[in-house]
C-alpha cells in the first residue's frame, strides 16, 4: 500500500505473554500487535488520539 504524500508509516512490534494457573501450568498464550507511537510527534504526525481494540471473540 502506498502512503499519501507527506505521511509516514508507524512501526509496530509483537508483544507475547504466557498465562499460567496457580500450579505454574501454561493455560493460555496471548499475543498483541502494538504501534510504536513514541516515534510520532504531536501536530506533525497526528492531531487526534484513537486506540482501536479488537477481541478474537468478535472477529
């Protein structure tokens, strides 16, 4: 996908977490994709803040 003129893409990274029960047994593996928003500059890269969230149950 080509970006519009004068726009730049935000880098992202995966965050992984392992959920365990009281016995230390692995119950669930969780993963989420997060934007590296700290690379943006207010007024240059954005003027509004928005945080879309989706759950696997809704997809």
